[in-house]
C-alpha cells in the first residue's frame, strides 16, 4: 500500500506540476529575454533598480512640468484682470485727461501767435515810419 500511495502522489504531483508549469515554461520559451532575466536574478535586480531610477526621474520631470502649468493657470486670472485694468485706464486717460504733449503743443501755438502779432505790429510801425520818411524826402 505504501508503494501505491507513493505512485499516486508522484503522478498527482507531476500532473499538477505539468498543468501549472507547462504554460509558464512555454511562455518563457516564447519570450527568451524574460527567461534570461529569471535565470539571472542579480542582473534582474540591477536592471529593475535602473528602471526604477529612470521612472523616478521621469516622474519628477512630469511633476515639474505640471507644476509650471498649474501655476500659470492660477496666475492667468490675475494677469488677465491686470491687462483689462490697464486697457480700461488707458482708454479713460485718453478720453478725459489731456496728454502733456497736446498741452505743450497748445502752449507753443499760443506763444507763436503772440510773437506773430508782436512782429506784425512792429512791422506796421516800421512801415509807417518808412512812409513818413519817404514823404519827407519827396517833399523836400
């Protein structure tokens, strides 16, 4: 009876082993890189560590990129309100306040007009004086 149970246990263990390990062995045969990694655990551990470090670097780069995006998104309403305020205040200043250049030009125009009037009166007085001198000369 001991031999029969040993055979039954052996055949049962072989059956379970073939059912469970058969697909794994065939998959490892179809994927030799994975089979090599299973056969060399130290290389697998080193490659996993390198992959983990690369993934961590990629993750931090993505985090910095999204941080910049979210900060820009949060700043956008404030920048937009600043631009709108600047545009509205610029329109109001142009509409109701006289720019200094226009005021300076108006002052300059009035100064020129005043000088021209002074020159015209001086010209008229000089012409009158010249007429009187010519009349004296013609009579004399």
